[in-house]
C-alpha cells in the first residue's frame, strides 16, 4: 500500500519520510486545498528527502478553470519543477462546464517530460468521474488520479472509487484515494474499494490540525495498519 503525505515545508517532508511515507505531495496554502509552492521550497525539499516528491501546480484556489495566461504560467512552473529534480507534478483543469479541459491538459503534458503526472481533485468537480477517467486513460503520461470519488470525503465516495479502481485495472492509471482519510477509517476504505494508494493531510499532522507539522508517529501508525 502506497501512502502519500502532504508536505508544506522541509520539516514536514523530513517527518513524513521518517514516519515511513512512500511519497510526498508538496504544496503551499493547505487551507486553500493546495497551491503551487515556491521554487526555493521545492529545491530544498527535493534535497532533504530520498522519497519521491510530487509538486502541486495550481496558481490559485478560485476554481479549476484557467485562462490562457494562467495555463502559460502553469506550464512554466512545470518546466521549473522538472529542472529542480522533483519526481512528479500534480495538476488538474476543467472547462467552465466542469468537463476535462483537454487543451489545458495537453499544454502542460507537453512540458512534463518524464515527470509522473497526477490529475488532482479537480477530477471530483467534473460532471462525470467515469467519463473523466476514460479521457485520462488516453494520456499515457497521466499515471495517477487523486480523488474522493466525487464526494466531500473518500468514505462518502467509496462506491465511485471502487468503480474507478475497476475501470483503471491493468492500465497506466492508478487511483489515489484522498480527503477525510484517517487511521480510523482508511482500513475500511481499502477493503471496500481495492484502492492501492492513499493520501493523507490533516490526519497525519500534530493534533490533526492542518496548520501544524506532520507527526511522524501518526504516519508510522497508518503504515503499520496497512
């Protein structure tokens, strides 16, 4: 079972690795659902840990619809992230009608090179998650979908997550379940859905609070459970 942990600082990254996290999602603005971190932070975290670092590319938290200018900025961010040695990038974009923005996706994939690409929870705002997944299957560079199954939490979206796991079986795509997962409920979700990757934020932080540091012991407890 792969456990991905959100990191917002070098300290977070070190603690997550110490606890046994398999991969990091590096972001800023955790209360906004994650925005692009600074280049200085990306470089420092990549140097500080030996586990893969996937970096959020999201210029703002207003919506998942981006203008041509914003997409150009995101493309530049992808280039810099690649040059800084990160393992992957995490992004997602929709049209104003909440369908997958294939033009925007292709623009960023054109700069992604060998980076692992995760399509993030913009996926959950799409009108049809299964349709969106079928479209993403057409892009070999996209390796992961971070999703709560179209619901507020992954537990609520478990039925959809199970369908997505079945749809993507034996393909390049892996379903990464996230949102509201904790030590108390992740075992049940894994059993119900067959998901092989799980994503944690506040649940592995001190006192379960988003603005506190990652707690290595909480990460270790989840790894031990799974």
